[in-house]
């Protein structure tokens, strides 16, 4: 009884851990969308900065009128770190120049220009502060919306008593200017650190393919296995720690060919016709001899490919031959045994659909690429990446495209839209995707159906990269088949990328 309870508790703990790991993976994948990452930052980091400024304000008795422009300015910085108002210099300079403009307008009013009445601020002073703010920020090159807030708020802060700053009485308007400069500098400093060390380096922390997928397993299948092997080898060669493993699984056809070869070597028509001396050489186990012959033949073939890959790409290349077993299971197990984190396989179809092997690879736990060679080339310089939505698959495809194109090639990232009203949103999406790219990447937004766009433009490229639609529901795929199933006539090489189910089945 007690053992059964313990077993149930252990099973429950394992389920909870699986759920926790799955949720963490899903959260990381959600945060890979730059828009979501910025929302998280403004939700958690900006309040911390404002709390810090609040504490400083409490210690120095500065005016709490610092907060409105500071909070809105901080949100503008972190919500759009590559935008028009994302410069720390513009942020701090605008705040300070705006406050100075308001202070100047206040001093002019005290000289009788505009006038200040008890309990009220002269409309002329307010207008003058805005005019001065606009002119000074324009001349200084620090125009930003929050500058006009400080220009007006300094007029309000000046109506109070002198401010004690570390025991010293300071004019409230002057204290406001100093407070804006100090607090703005703190926010700008935090923003600079965040943008330099995290936001601009987010590919290192969030996008797995930029640091992984450098050990590549290639199942050598079909007529295009050599081109597929070079495709996988070029992906691996882009990383210093890259490695390629070529895999062959001896199937019934290979065994039949090996059997015929063994019999032909000894002029025998059947195994029973073999001389006793020959049977003795393989201990009477004819099937084992045939398997050994098939394995040796496959190993020789793989080694020839491996030698060429080593010579041309200067990347380590190993060969593995499996004697039997389900090809999909053998591929996954071999990948784990050889520490491979990316599986590149030839694109296979049956009756217009993916073959069981390719479907099994896409359903497995590893990152996978199904490569369709239509041209026979083994160097790809002009690459088109077709993306539908932000996410880990999109970043993986851009990373793969950069590896293949190298320093002399070109990468284009494209998305298709249905209506012109979607263009600006699509352009922003692509801009966020390519920000983390190591080199220059062209972006394209096409108002076209994706199949029609590829039919009209694919000839201009050596390779098209697209996702496997693994994140779509079964119902969605039934209503609208994945793009890669509708481009059989595209006359360029195609690679279909799948990020595996490691995050969905843990």
C-alpha cells in the first residue's frame, strides 16, 4: 500500500516537472518575439527604475513633479529601443533643456514679462516656456515630447518653498532642473546597459540556433544525399565547433545487393552452393556475412563523401552505419549518441505528401531540416527566408541562411500580406527579426499569396528557407496545407526547417 502511494507521488512530481519545463520553454519561445520582450521589459524594469528614483526623491526632498515626464520618457526608451527617441543623449538632453526653457520663462515672468499672479500661472509664461522649449531642443538636436512636460512642470514646481538638498536650501526651479538631470541620467544609464548588454545581444540568450545546431547528422538517403550532405556540412562549418555525421541504415535493398555480391564472388547461385571453406570463413552464418558486406559497402561510400567534405569545407566528418532498425528511430538515437543537435535529411514525398521518414523526423525531439535539391548545386549565395510570424523558427531560418550565404552572399527575409493596411505591421515585424542578424539582411513585404510570390520570384534565388508549420494546429493544416506542400514546381533548392518538439514534449 505504502509503495503504491510513493509511486503515485513520484509520478505526480514527474508530471509537475514536465509541466514546469514545458511552460518555461513556451515562455522563452514567446519572449523570442521582440514585441513581447519589450512588453515584459516595460512591465517589470521600468517600475523598478521609477521606484529607485522615488527613493532618491525621498532622500533629497526633490519635487515629485519629476515623475510624469520621467515615467513617460522611460517607457518611450524601453518600448522602442531602436526608435526615433531612443537616444540616451536625446532623452536626458530633452528633459534638461525643457526644464531650463521653463526656468528661463519663469525668470522672465518675474521681470514683468508675462507676470505671475498668486495661486496661478500666467498663460503667457506657459506659452513662452513651450516656445523656448521647442526652439532650444531644435537647436540642440534633442527634440522629444517629454521635454515639453518638464518645460511646464518647472513652472508648477517654482510655486513651492525652497528645497532642501542634503541640508542646503535650493531654489525650487533650480532644484527641479538638477533633479531632472540626475534622475534622467540614472534612467538613461540603466537603458544603455540594458540595450548594450541584453537587448542587442538577445540572440545569445534567447535564440538557441545561434549557439547550437553546430553538430549536424545527415541520413544519406535517396538520389540527392550528396547535395544534402554538403548542405548540412556548410551549416556546421559556420561554427568553429561544427561537426558532421553521415548516417546510413542498411535496408533490404542493400542486403539483397550484398547477398548477390557475396554469391558472385564465389560463383554460387544460392547460399547452398557455397563451398564449405567459404562457409567456414564466416562460421556458417551466411546472413551475418551478407550484413557485414552491406555494412562495409555503405561505410566505404560514406567515407568517400566524408573525405570530400573534409577537404572542401575543413570540417570534421564522421560516418556511422546501422545494420538494421526503423530509420527514424535509428536517426534520432544516432543523433543523441553522437551529440548531434541538428538533423538534415533529404526531402522525401510519397503520393504528394511527406514520406513517413520525413514526418517522423519532424515529429521528433531534434531540430530538423528537410532539404530538397532541385539544382544539384552545393553552394548557396542568394537565399530567401520566408517567414509567417515571429518566433524561434523564424530566427533559426535567418541564422541558417547567414551560415550558408557567408560573407559574400545575400539574405532576403520576406513575408506576404493580404491587405495594404498590414504593411507597416509586417515591416516592423521583419525589422525586429533581422536586428539580431550578424550581417546585412534585406527585408521584403509582398502583397501576394505566398505560392504565387514564390512562383514569380524563386528563380532569383539559390535557396528558399521556410518553416514546417509545426506550430499550427491539425485543423489549420487541413484547411490550408503548409506552404512547402504547395511549391513542388519551384525551380530552386528548398529547405524546410522544423524546431523539433523538445519544447512540446518534455
